[in-house]
C-alpha cells in the first residue's frame, strides 16, 4: 500500500495540514486562557517573596540589636524599592549616608547588611507608623521608612517609626500582604483579604 504523499495535503508524520492547524489553534487558545491566571500567580509569588524578605530583615535587625547590645535600625531604601538596609545608627540617626561596615572597632554609624531585591518587578510598597489605620484598609505611599530596635529587641513606636508595611501588586486579583511590627519587636505577616479567626489565623482581621 502506498504511503500518503505530502503533496496530497498530508505531512510526512501522517497528520494533514488542516489537523496541524487545528491543533495549533487549540493550543494557542489554551495559552491565551491561561495567561491571566499565570500573571496573577507570578504577581502573588513576587508579593509573598517581598513580604517575607522584609519580615526576615526586620527579625534580623531585632536579633542583631540583642546580640550586639546596641540599637539596630531597619530601613527601606529611599527610592521605594523592595530591598532593605540594617545599620547601627549614630545616636538615633538613620542609615542613609552610612558607608563604613560594622567590623573591627567600627561599631557605631556603620552598615550591618544591605539587601537588594531584583526580582520584585511590579510590586508596590506602602508604609505607616505603628498607630496606623485598620489592617484591612490599604495604605498608599512610603510614608515611613525605618524602625529602630533597642538592646532588648523592642521596636520604636514613635510617629516617625515604621510600624506596618503593605506589599501589593497593581495586577487585578492579586493579594495584599501586611507586615506588622509590634512594640515588643515581634513581626507578624497577615493576608489583608482574609479575616482573622480560628479558621484563618493568617488573616489580618
């Protein structure tokens, strides 16, 4: 029996050009349908990784303050990006402008660690002091940039001290995570779209 010829509308593998075209059309449609969900998933992943990074930085600052027996400041960059800086400030100062590393005899007015996050494209930060509004109400703008932990690990709760960081994305359908700094220095992350309770302890309430 003769093999079907490509000239008769069939490809060498036994598929016709029409069958191949239909298959490609169906695959293209499936990709188009999946794109919005994929974009939301990617954005949510970036929101979570950014929130966790900030949470880890805050906890590290608290631990360093206790370990070094010196006040340690956690500070967000001035450009509003998702990285962070840890420093031992000069007499209640800020980390901006400090360049010397905390090593050897340099134990004041120096940098402990700088974290630059390059994977947070599309993520937005917003901040407020500790006495900010309800956690379920979104914040706008980076109004406060840093908080200092004392030698006992307690956080500054003044009007100019960071008490809350909202991490969100402009993509519709994505979550908003909130990092909250308590007066005792504890840091909690919660999901603003969930109500707190016995069934959803991760909710902001």
